[in-house]
């Protein structure tokens, strides 16, 4: 006998009417379709683990556990289609699966899947942890590409800017390693988010746990969670498992957007410092000469989407009560999954575009030599040579640059005589310097070699930083592989327990 089937409802006995058409069309059906798409297999997995736990703790009979396990395996093999179309009589996604179980085993057995059961389930956590691993994998690929470019163009001299004005000289390798470092920290944030997400809430009940002698740790282990989220109210109310990954994704995307903005400008005819391959560029239907670096535009736009999604997650939770509530259980999940989608797409696109990138070393060298970006080294050379204070030599060099600009000279044309003219004005006398000292200080390649302090652009320091970044990349690869292997092993362990339950 299947009384719930005969009444055609599950869990609505308190209510005297089925969900109405408007409520069904605007909320219940779209939510069902979303969960059917994303949560079907996680829910079956959770039900299998819960069944094993109920049987092992003897809360249900072994034979009931066996029949539940068999039915769940049957549904898993059938896939989401086994739930059929949305039926308002069953209201929730979970209830549709319970109905499918009931059709196989009858309510007397299927109904026990609800004993001490958590609502909401940790299904979002199971989906999010997988998405975190996918993003980490793509981020590792991007870091690898950046390191390859940094090795290939380690010594390519280029200017760098502050306030978008020529500032100092660096190298392509130095710049790219800076991006690698930020992406390393992005990976660390993803790992921190994974630690927050990968906590089991199963067994918390509605908010006060249960009077059944369940084993929460067993279920957590069977599902590959690294721990149990302890406080039952926190289990159903906390939203940091959504906010933490949202913030981590937005942080990564903001930096990638800034990288793209740099590359976008460098790709212009006016700068001419870089070029991506034709298969990543777009043309114009009107202007035949155009080669548009569209990937940089797309990534910038998607960074805005991810930042917006992060804000939506936070704002969805901001004014809610600290309790189990739809804002936490459902509505904050949607923008987070959108953020994952856009981040993954951006990482793939940008990695491909960067792999095709070519740097115009000649244009970079020319720009570096002309823009007085080595002026700080001239001030340092004058300080070391003359015994004057650095502030005084800074003033002399500032006056030198002013005079050079008025004369239409670039840095490569500055000679000792011009510096001494400036010194006469600033300190009332010339300096004991020659053209060799001035030009060696102002030469871009010499500037790079001289800046060998920790984190600077000198070749030896670039090699050291690149090696360190490569070591960290290898560690992160291994850690990622371990996390993925843990989930695979947990599923294998669950399957083993399920077989043992079925075979007795």
C-alpha cells in the first residue's frame, strides 16, 4: 500500500490546497528545473550515503537499506529523466525523487529516507566544490602559460607606467611574473574557499539536530567532505560557503581584467607593443584594415559580470534572518554558479589568447629608451659618484629632464654637459661626471641589470622568481590532484559500502 501515492501529495498535509498556478510557474517549476539539472546526481549520492549510515547504525533494518540502495542505484542509472516533469503535487525537487523511490519500494521503505534528514541538503556544496576544482585547474593552466611567456621574454626590456606615465624600466618577464604572483594568491583563495565549502551539514535536522543516534562523521566521510560543520543552526543558516567562493572568483577576475586592459592598450597601433594571433582576433565588416583583440574586451566584460554576481550573493544574504531561508538555500546560489561559468569561460579564452601572444621587442626597447624611465638610476648614479644627497641629485635630474624636453631630446641623447647645466642651476657648480656615466645610467638594459634587489627585474632575480613560481605551481598541481583524488576515493568507498549493504 502506498498512501502518499493515493493522495497524490508529499508533505502538504498541513495545507488545504496545492501550489497555485502563478506560484508554480514563477518559482516552483524553475527551481525544480534548476535543481534537476545541477543537483540530481548529488542528491542520489547523498541518499545512498544516508541509507548506508541508517543501516549501519541500525536505525533502519538491513533489508530496508538494501531495497533503498537498489532503488537509488536504479534511479542513478536512469538519470534526471526519471523524475519526469514538474508536478506541483510533489512541490519540491527532493519530493519528486522521494516519489520515484516510492514507486519502486513503496512508502514504508522510501519514507525512511527522511529520518533525521537535513533540509537544505549540502547539494550546493557538492556542486560548488567541483566547480572550484575546475577553476583551479584552469587557473593552473593560465599560470603555466604565463610562466612560459615569462621565460621566453624574460629579458625583453619594456617601460612600465605609474599613473599611466612612463615610470621605470622593467622586462616582460618581470611584468608577467607579477601577474603570476597574484594568480598564486587567487589559487590560495580558491583553496580557502574549498575548505569552507567542503564541510558536511548532513544530520543537522531543521536546526536542532535529531534525537536519532545518527553518525554525521560517517556520512561526511562517505561523501568526501573534509569535516562536519558542527553547529546545527550554522548548518542551515550560514552563507559563507557561497560568499567565500564568490569573493575568490571576483578577486581573480578583477586582476585578469586589469591585465587585459594593459594588453588591450599595448595592442593598439599607437603603442604597437604586442599582437595576438589571427585566430583569436576579430575583423570589421566595414574597415578592411582592422584586427581587433576581442578576447581582452570579453574578459573585461565578464569580470564585471563576476563582480556583479559576487555583489548579488552578498546582497541576497545581507538583510536575511540568520536561519534556513530561501535566500540562502536557493537564491544566492544562482549568481554564484553564473560567476563560475563566466570565470571558467574567461580563463579558457585568455589562456588561448596569451599562448598566441607575441611581444614587439624592438618597439618596447625604443619606447623604454625614449621616455626618461631610467631617470631614477641617473639620480642614484650621481648620488653615489658625487656624495650629494639623493634629494639633491633627484632635483638635478628633474631639471635635466626639463631641459631635455625643451630641447626636443630623448633620454638616449642626454650628455654630461646637459646634466652639468642643470647642476649649475641647482647647486651652483658642475659635477665631475662624463658622458659614459650618464649614458650607462640612462641605458634601459643597464638599468635592468642594476636593479637586482629582491623582486627587481635583473636577470638573476627574474630566474629566481620564475623558479620559485614554478615550484609553487607544481605544489598546487599536486594539491589539486589530491583533492580530486579524495573525492574519487570517497565515491569508490561509498560504492563499496552500497554493494556490501546490497549483498549483505
